[in-house]
């Protein structure tokens, strides 16, 4: 192999090219690569934070749903209790109304029975007077014998 001036010129120009690249091009390339690495790292960190935030939000949503279900259950229970109270109140009012109507009907029945007894006594008294007048074959005056007729009606 011949060692000549062309080889030395090529080696010097290659060395200058390397020196030029190392001093002027390589720092810009390195800087661009580092910036790109930082952006990628920031993007990955942001993705991890977003993923963690999503998990936190999901757990918060689940907690809120659970709380809402508990509140709904409490509201349903309260509504059921109120419905039961209303039913019991209506039942109590109906029973008291039935008892009142029953007592009123019993009072009416008792007064009707008393009137029927009184009318029956009057009729029995009139029949007794009529029977006595036939037996005696003369007219018996009801007004003169009223005390006797009242006593007879009370005994009947």
C-alpha cells in the first residue's frame, strides 16, 4: 500500500469533518435528542398521572354511587315507614269510626226497643182495659184508673 499525499489529504479532511461535526453539529443533535427524551418522559409521566387520576376518579365515583344507593335505600325505608304510619292511622280512624257508628247504632236500637216496649205496654194496658170492661160488662175509664194501669204496664 502506498502511503501518498492523497491519503494524507483525505485523512486530514476526514479529521476536519469529524472535528466540525463534533463541535458544531453533534451538540445540536444531542440537544434535540435530549429535548425529545424529556418530552417523551414528560408524556409518560403525564400518562401515568392521568392513569392514577382516572383510578382515583373511578374510586370516587364508586364511593359516590355507593353513597347514593345508601341514601336511596334510606329514602325508600322512610317512605315505607310513612306509608305504614298512614295506613295504621287510617286503620285506627276506621276502627274508631266503626266503634262510634256501632255505639250510635246500639243507642238507636236501645231507644227503639224502649219505644217498642212503651208502645207494647200501652197496647197491653189498652187491651187489659178492654178485657176488663168486657168482663165487667161496663165501661172502665182509663183516666181514673191510670195509676193502676201504669203499675200493670210496669209489671209486664
